């Protein structure tokens, strides 16, 4: 059974930090890119950051570049998203997901190409 277990969300003040974790199981971790996607109330789900489990290459949405850092511990099949300098507009439910490497390397960290979704974790940034 494929599982992507996201954790680490919570309430934080603007300017603060949070670290999200995504523990993956039930599939060959090295064959996928693991991504973080978010959905704010009334908005579409969007790609935030992805990392290849094969070579560690990363993608960041422009809105989070310089503030968020994605990393992977392949020994634990776990991906992390370190979020710093958080803004109220970062408030959303954050989902981790697995995307096939072929699509990831073609330039995508996009909801349309996700193979497996995990459950979300809520991040609330207060002003």
C-alpha cells in the first residue's frame, strides 16, 4: 500500500519557521520525485517544491525561493520542507506527493503529473 504521511504543520507567526516531513512507503522511493503542494482556501492546488530522490535536483516555485528548502533522507524514505520567513500568504494545507521522475525531469512539479498523493497538513501563518 502506497503511503505518504505528511506532518509538521501548525500555527506560526509571520516571520517564523516550520519544518514539514513526508514519510513515504509502498513504492520504490528512488524512482520518484517527491513534491510539496499546497492549497489555500478558494485557490487551486499548486506546486511548491519538488526533489528528485535519484539525484537530489530540486524545484522551487518563485513565491518560495530563498525561503523554503527541500531535502531528502533516502535512507529513511523521508522528504523535508524547511519553511522560513513565513508569510500569511503561505497559509494553506500542504500535501506531499510522488511524481514519476520522467515527468519531473521534463520540467514539471505540477499537480497534473502526480502519481500518489498523501494527506495534507495545515500550515497557518498569522500576521
